[in-house]
């Protein structure tokens, strides 16, 4: 699953891409969670937020996230960009 560019869906329906540290580096990142600022080797890229969270922060986000259909356009743009950059 990690780093395979295989999308998953959050419980609310958002598109998520599991990423490895190597993927994050390709995107210009340093392996730091966008939520808690802790270092990690595995991330969940949340297209609608254009952010990569560690597993713990992703699980916390998923408990409060709400699905807004009007955000799907920007989510899709972000997801496609990330897929292109890490392929």
C-alpha cells in the first residue's frame, strides 16, 4: 500500500494517497507531518488539504473531517499533481 500511488478513500469519501518518505522527498518535503511536525517514514496525503499527515494525525483528522462536494475540484487537481510528481 505505501508508496504504490494506489488511492484509498477516507471514511467521508475524500481521496487519500499513502506515501513513503521517498515520495515526500520527491515532492520537496522533509518527512515532517504537516499537522504535528513530527518526523515519519509513512504519510497519508490528503488531497483536499494538500497536506501529508503521519498515521496518527490522519486518524485524528478522519474522525472530524466533513465531506464538501464543492471541494472535489481542488482535491482532484492536488491528487493528480502529486501522482505526476512521484511517478
